[in-house]
């Protein structure tokens, strides 16, 4: 059956497999270059990658190639009249610019297909929440302009907060931006960092703490303040922190009774960029 709109997202927006299947979301993987070999973010041996990370020999990452994007568009065009591609923040990657270039050539090659791209100005769990809400709209048979507008509205609604056990990885990735002095602090810090539309898609420290536990507690305080007792939709992500993430999820369910609360392990690319960390994304219902 031909769909009106199909949704593609990059592998940075890691979400539970059952969610991908339920909302018919296509994932296009990033690339990881390690030891002279190229791996896909979705199939790389995690133990091999994580052992490399612990030795602090950091692999490099890259978005899907123009050829991979074009092939995905061709394949999806066989079952959808239009395609919406959702990307991580353009301030951290050239993915969005690459998609817009491929879009023009494919629309010329396949005149009956329309493609739109949306820059989420965020990463990981927040990008996943935006994608899920967008895919829900696509599943309802809405048109491409309608689905794209919902995606852009979601970009403005989602908050993305995170705390890292160490700022080493994030600093080495070049994504600390103006907050880079935090990595060189003589006193170890565990700041709560925000990356979303409110920060312009770049990194901003919203609070600073001495421990990850206190920073995680502060994320809940920020969530409570911003939600103003409205219905919440939440995703908790983690790397090397399954117990902390599960505890955080249970607290969120207990204290906020959210409409949705997902738990996921972040993608290998996010692991390279962040190291061990906890990620919480949320938005309020209408």
C-alpha cells in the first residue's frame, strides 16, 4: 500500500526497535572509522567499540553519504509519495546540508516524489521524540506539508538535557563550544548541558554540579519547572549507566506519571562523542 509520507531519521536518534516498527520509521546509519576500517553505527560490534573508547583512542564519525541517502530515497519512493528526512542538529554535523543537496537531484530523477528535510537542532533522545511524533502524523495519512510542520513545531517544544561522567569525550569531539572551559576546570564538574532549539542547536550549560547524581537530580527539577504540571512525554537514554537510567525512568514515572516514558541505550556514534552519560528529553502535551 502506497503511503502519503514516509519518515527517515539518522541513527543518532536511537530508539527502541519496537518503536521503529510501530511507527514505520526508516533509520539511515552514520559511519564510524576505526583502525582503518569503516563500520555502520547500527551494526558495529559494541564491545569492540567500547574497549576502544575506554583506551581513549577515539574513532571518527561521519553522516550517511550522498549515495546512501539517494539510494534510501529511491527505495522508499516505491512505497511513499513523499519523504521527510529528520536530522541531528546542523551545528554538529553537515548531514542537513548534505540531505538538501541530495533532495534536489532525486526530485529531478523521480519527478513524482517530494522530499523535505528538518533540522532538529538537537541530538539523541530529543531527536527521537521529534521523530516519533512526526511518524505518528505520517501514519495518520497527513500530507508532507502537514507532517513537516508538526516536525518543526516539535523542534521548538522539546528540551534535551544531559550529564556526562567526564567531559573528555565531548570536548575532544569539538562539541562543547563556548562551554569548553568546563572541561579544564581544576575542580571536577558534572554540568547539566542542554542542546535544543532553545540553545540554537549548540551546547549550553544550564547548571553545574560536583557529581553525576546531583546533576541527574537537577534534571528532574528542571523538568518539573518546565512542565508546569502538564502531561509529559519523556525519553531517557544512557551509555554505561543502565542502573542509573532505569532508576531515573522509575522516578519520572512515579513523580510525573508521563503519557510516555521510553528508555534506550544511545547509539555507538553518540557513545564516541559523549562517553558514559545520561540523557533526558521531554516535551509537554497540548
